[in-house]
């Protein structure tokens, strides 16, 4: 529940944004006198005090001015501060020089008029840290629209706070269920099915599925691995799935996994960071890619960085397209003042490359 001060700030922000939206849309023209504070309060169904404070912010920003005993007017010239204030929200691990962040930022900036827009980056830790670490700073800074990347299992209570804040938002990669917020989902189910089907066709029976603890993919991954394990007699699913509760470079199990007597002949990885560590571990173990070990990844933002071209979706193009759609939707909402929920799905597809090949030994499960 929001504190009393936060609630007051929220209502003040909503009043400010409502008037600003009307200025931006042309409903309130340069030089035009605004309705009185009492009339605005009644029109916006807000308190007189919230409207007064919201208007004062616009006065302080130079967007409107007051003439004593006459009224409040829109400035005759369009100030720089009338820009769209946009935000990108990512988990904290992405905000630290992660190659995925430029994909999001460049994708948004390419759709904005940068003379009339600003973009700020916000980050949060897992789960219930979203609102205090990213939501409240966005509200305090007057962010109007945001793209929120949700890589973890996201509590509905945190999404509810975002809905109530008045910030227009589009969720990316939201696999935790429906909300009243706009959502663009990257559906990895077709890619996951294609991966296991292809590896089985190539003769692989010892397959290691590497994933992160608390990943939003967890239920889907478990379901698909269990399905193929039963269908093709791949062994117990719990032996196939390996969950990392740390960064890939901190995981100390790579060498043991690749030098074990019943080592995998194929590995399914989550991202380019796992791939980097497995390429290194395979060299230490004397394994050739793909002759001794086939690799497939569900994401690859650094496609030119691997010793062998990595089978993976076209991550950069896929996410750039998603960010373009999200940004266009936010701009449309801010300009029109209309609330319209976007619900769109992109389907990830694997681009098969040299890192994946036939199983040399045609190993079977022991």
C-alpha cells in the first residue's frame, strides 16, 4: 500500500499529466487561458489541492504562467520541457553493461523525435523490489511512458502498483499471466520444441538443459523437457535440467558436467553468457563443437563473439521489432490521451548454425 505522501504525489502527478496532455494535443493552445483550478478539479475528479500542486509543477517548468486576478495561461512558445519523458526498466543485471540494454535503448530512440523526447534508464532487483526501486523513481521524475522488461517471475502486486501510478507502460517478456497493462510477449515455446525435436533427430540422447533459477521460463521449460523425456526415453527430466542460482561465470559446475563419464552430447543454453562459459569449458575438456558437443541458445545478443556460430534466435532483430511496437504504442497513448491495451505476441524461431550437428557417438541414456 502506498504511503500517504506517495498517494499525494501520485494524484499531483496525475493532475499535471492530464493538463500537459491537453496542451500537447492542442486542446489548450498557446496563449489560451486554462479553466480555473476548481473547474479543473471537478473535470478531472480530483481534489482542488492536487490540481493546484500539479499546475504549480507546470508553472515551475515554464509550460504555463499565472497572471494575478486574471487566470492561468499556456505559454505562447513551446518550451523544451514539453518533451515526452520516457523510461526503460530492466533487471539490475541488465543495467550493468549488458549487451541487451543497447538493443532496448536504440530501439526506443529510433522511434522517438529526440528533439522532443528524453529517455531514462531504471533498474530493479528480483520480485518485490520493482516498485520501490524503479516505480517510485519513475513517478518522482514524471515519467509518462515506460517499457518494462520482466525477466523474472513478477508478482501481480507490483504490476498493480504500476497500473495505479498513471504511467503508461508496456511489459516485455511477461510470462507470468495477464494484467491490465499492455504486454508484448516473446513466445519461446515453438523454439524450445524445435530445439529438442532437432537434437533428437540428430541422434542426441544425453541432453543438458541449462537454465536460471527464478526464470520466467521455468514452468514452460519443465513441461517441455518432461514431454520429450517421456516421448523419446531421454531419462529422468531432473537429470536433464540444471538450474543456475548464480551468474554463468560464477558457476563452478561446467568442468564437472563436461568431463563426467555420462557427459551430455548436447546442451541447451539460456543466453550468450552461458554460451561463452561453455565454449571455454569445452576447450579445457578437449571437446570439439559440434563434433563432440552440440550447442543451442535461447538468446544471443553477441552473435559475432563465439568461436563457432551459435544456433539461436535472431535476438537483436526480434527484440528491436518488439521495442518499436511498444514505443509506437506508448507515443500513440500519450498523444491521443486514450487508454488502449496492447496484447501482442512474437514467436521466437531458432536459426540453426554450425554449433549444432549430429551426435558422433549416438550415445544413449544409461
